[in-house]
């Protein structure tokens, strides 16, 4: 683990202990299971966001993609009687297409990631609302998908399957980012895309794949959320989820300038955010303050990242000067 990860782990344990002290119900099996389920659900798209941020990009359409793919998935299995495994494949393919479009617009047309994904946020939300005639997509009474429901929303030995899925994806993502050539290329592109290009890295392919991976993981998240809520109102479903993903990634050490970050940090960031939201609920504080908590976390994370980067830069400059300017020798 990196120093940032260790520090964040200590912070998670400290905040958890404080929350448990304030309200012992935090440690009840029911609350822990529900919190773990939410960690899994929100963790899936937070890891997705990290793949884009590491390239110095941003993905602002995650919430709208979750709404659009969620209503499509429900419509396929409930209204059109498509077998759910096929519906899953269709949703994942649609996610890959969305990611490919974003990557193409950014790399080929040289558009800013912020602009592309902000437009996506509006477009996908609008399509989702049009798809359902601005109504609610959901399961009718008697709709039964026992295998799918157990696989996505069920629990084994009290452990929610969402947290299991999140754990598996986090491990795979850690391996891809930190132990493969592609992962090193992602960090290199985020650090300095021009230098990476001169070093022989196909920066276009790397960036496009980052957005495809992000969108496919978001599609998986959309399926989990659709089965969790069982009712999707496209005007509000998934709203501000992209901010949650950004906050978790920033907390996990992913710099918004790109080239830095740790998947372990993202996992800890998601856990910390859920503990804080759980504290808000246990204390009876209005849930609307969840957004204030996320905004504060993003702000604090960016400030901390900026200050640490300045400190490291000044340290490097000081060491460079020490090497260039030798200590003065005493006169003989």
C-alpha cells in the first residue's frame, strides 16, 4: 500500500470508530450489511471513474448512463421478454459503444473530456426520459426473475453480492492498473500525453480504451442499480452519481491532473463516503446534506492534492539545487 492508502485507511477506521461511538447501531449486523451493499453499488462506478481520471480526463455522464441503460435493461426483460443473460450482453455492448463514442470524440475531434461527457450527461438523460415517455420503468407485481435477483441482489452468508462483485472488479482493476503494460501506459498518458506519444505509446488507443472500460463498468453498475431499486424514474435515477465517483477517486489519491492514483485508495474512498452518509442518516440529519458532504470531500481532496503536489515539487527543486550548487568550501 502507498502512504496515501495507509493514511486513508487510518482515517476510515478513525471515522468508523467515531460513528460507532456516537451511535452503536452503526455496528449492528443489519446496518453493516446495508452499508456493505451500498459500498458495492457505488463502488462499481467509482472504479470506472478512476480509469478515466488517471488519463487526465473526466466522466460526467455516469449517472445519466446508469439511468438510460437501467431503463433499457428493465424494458428488455420485463416488456420485451428478452432472456436476462441476453439483455445483460446488450446493455454491456451499449456501454462499450458509449465509451467508444466518447473516446473517439476526445481523441479524433480533439474535444475536451469535460465538454463531451457534459453533453453526454444531458443527451443520455433526455433519451432515457423519451424512451419511457417520461414515465417510470419498473417491475410489475408478479414479475419474477429468481436467478437474476439472487445473482445481483442476493446475499451469501449475509454478504451482499454487490460487494462481492465490487471486490472482484476492484482486484481485476488493481491488477490492470498497477501490474500491466496497459496500466503503465494509462499513467504515462495522464502524466504527460505528449511525452508518452514520443515514447511510442499509442495514446489514442489508450484513451479510447479507458473510456470504454469506464462505460462497461458503468453498464454493470446500471444493472445492479436497476435490480436494487426495481423502479427507475429516468428524470432522477442516478442523479449526481458522477460526483460520488469523482469524490471517491479524488479521496483515493487520483489526481484530477492525471497520472496518479491507487485502486485501493478508491475502495477506501467509497467506504469512507458511505460511512459519512451513514452517519448523516443515523444522526437524523436531512439527507439533502449528502450532497454537501460530497462537495466538501471533493474540495478538501483537491486542496490536499494541490498542496501535496506543491510540497513535492519544492522538495525536488531543493534537491536539484543542492546537486547543482555544491556546499561552499572553507577558505584555506
